[in-house]
C-alpha cells in the first residue's frame, strides 16, 4: 500500500471513529433533550431509529467519499482477511489501533462536554451469554455485508438501506443484553474512559467474541459462496462501504 494512500485511510479512520461515538450521543440528546421524548416512549423510539438510519447513510457516504474509511474494526478485518497479506498487516497494525484511538478521544471529549452523559454499552448477562450474543450479531452482520457486496448489483442507496435496516434490527435484538454493539473500537472508547478496558468482561465479550465471529463468518461465506480469485480484491473493497454498527 502506498504511503499516501495509507495516511489518507488512517486519517479517515480516526475522523470517522471520533465522529461515530459522538453521533450516538447527539442522537440521544436530540431525541430526549431537544424533542423531549421519554426513554421508552414509542414515538421517541421511532424518531431515534429513523435518525439512526439517516446517520448510517451519512457514514456510508463518508466511507465512499474517503475511499474506504471506516469506524469499525470488524468491517476492515473482514475485508483484510479476503485481501492480500500486506493489507492484512496494515489493518491489524495501523488501522484498527487508529480507530480505537479515535473512539477514545471522541469519548473523552464527550465526557468533558457533557459530564455524566452515560457509560456506554453495559453487559447485562453473564460473560458466556454476552459473548454468544455479540458473536451471533457480528456473524450475522458480516455475512449480510459480504452478501450485499458480492451478490447484489444496484445503487448505493439500495445497498445502504438494506445494510442499515439489518444493523438496526440486530442492534435492537442485542441491546438489552450487551448493547448490541458489534463495534469493539466504540466500546473501547467508553470502557477506557471508565478504566474498564482491561477487564475480562470487556475483552471477551466485546473483542474476542466479535473477532472470532468475523473470522468464522468470512470462512463460512467463502464456503457457501466461493468466487474466482480475480474478484476477491474488488469484493473486499466493497465490504468497506457497508460498515458494521
């Protein structure tokens, strides 16, 4: 990978990771503080989910504009596994750490601007159930993202719409158990701010389980939908535009 292209991707990853953790907080402020809806009010939930989908469209557009920028380690990991070795090393050694740093600084600024705004995702079940939940959600969204990149030829809007609905549905499915995150960098930002980033719960549920699920998803998809060698790099790049939550 060229130095200039690598630097551009790292800058985009940092910026998008920083913006992603902010976006979730700003959506909650908009719905609950500005519009005044209660935490579990039906109209408020509808507005929040609608804005969340629009937010995912915005980040998909950012990924397109930055030519591969991402805010989720799982997205670029699944693409890197399908790509060449140099890209895999660059992803593990530079892009994922950059996303983590972007999330950490984003959360720090959030807590400085809005003290007591929250603690981020919470694990409400035991570690085993939490790991299975995050693993299942990650496996599902990676399979969906790779399927969209490989099988569906269509407009950017259609692919992003399907991807966004899938992400939101899976997020809701796991929200009461683990937060339905499917994004280790974002969770790390909140965990680091509260000194919980090296706990067994955080490492197993929000890092180990999703990463293993991503590896399994790529392997299973490769078996179910094998492709010619010449198309692998193209499909890996397409997956980047379908980032996970």
